[in-house]
C-alpha cells in the first residue's frame, strides 16, 4: 500500500536567496525522479536534504550542478538562471560538488589532486589555499606524496572535500560525506562544515546520518518520492517525532527503523 503524503505547507521564500530550486522535474531516460522539487538556500546557510535511499536527493544535486538537465522548472544562483548550464560552467560560477563516490584521481598524489582542483577553480575570494586544507586535514599533510588510490576511505573523503575547497567555491554541495566513515572521521567532517559556516560559505548537505544533519544544518528539507514533503529549522525537526519516524524512520532516541 502506498502511503499518502501529508500536503506540504507553502515553501519558505527568501527575499534574496543565493540558490533557488523552483518546481524542478528531472530524471534519467524514461524514469522521472524529481517531481516538482522546490526550495531556497540563503547565503551562508548550511541546508540539509534528508530522506530515505532513492528518493531523489542526489538527483537534486546533479540537477543543480548541471550533470543532468531538468525537464522543467528553474534553478537560479546569485539571481541568474543556471538551469541549462553544464558542470564546467557551474564550477566557474562557484558551485562545487563533493560526490558520494569522491572521484579523486587515484594515480595522482594528495598535493597533485589539490593543485589540479586549484587550477580549474572559479575566480573569487571564497576558496582555501592548499596549505589551509593540509593544516585542517593532518592525515593528508603527513603524506602529501601518497597516491589517492592508497588512501583510506576517510582520507579520500577529506581529499575530496579539500579539492572542492581549493576550487574557490562559494557553495559546497556534499553528497553523503559521512557514508562508511569511522566516528572520529565523521567528527572531523562536522568540524569542517562548522568552520565553513563561520567563514560564510554556503553548504547544501545530502546525508543519511540524520542526527549529524540535524546537528550541523540551519534548515532541513525532507525529500520523499521526488518531492519536498516537509521543511523546518533543524531544531524544530529534531523535536518532531512524528515527522522523523514517518519520513526518515528515526525515533527521538536516535535509533533507525529499517
């Protein structure tokens, strides 16, 4: 039996959003994944997209970055329409994606991966330099000549985030950054996101770890069946047991109902 979704209240509309995704429909081939996705992200916000597997969160990020082109709807960034731009053009606008699969260059060293991302980055003042990244991620600094393919999963995630940071991005899209990582590495990811917030960077976070998302995000959108079905501040969602259980299978004691 298909669960009947609760009608979503009117979405928030910011006066001057940095990023606006408006009624976007998208998918792959004959399959439609996003069915009118609609949300705003403010400048300097950390915003979460949370939901169960396969509901359209990653597809939303791909539509923003131009990896796929929406079938309908509009995506605007800094007031300009970027709906039909490709990945290279969105990077030049200052939007960097850290994909779930990381996509570092396994045959290049840690430093070479960072140098390559720095060369291909956008113009602007938001990016970190390579030394700042290495100061933040000590494991990378300790072995800058190591090939990407020899790094642990956590180190590869740190390098993937570092590559995005040196690309001079103003907005960072993180797709499942804590997937498969040890708790101490998750803590480092959280610390990095909090540092980025203090520096004024905008972050859109797709995350299965609901508690982590609630801890670091200012505002959260819940995705189900290719639509936004709930939105609120993180603190409001953390106190909303019915919504947590209904859409995320999470109880207030932190357990997950599979």
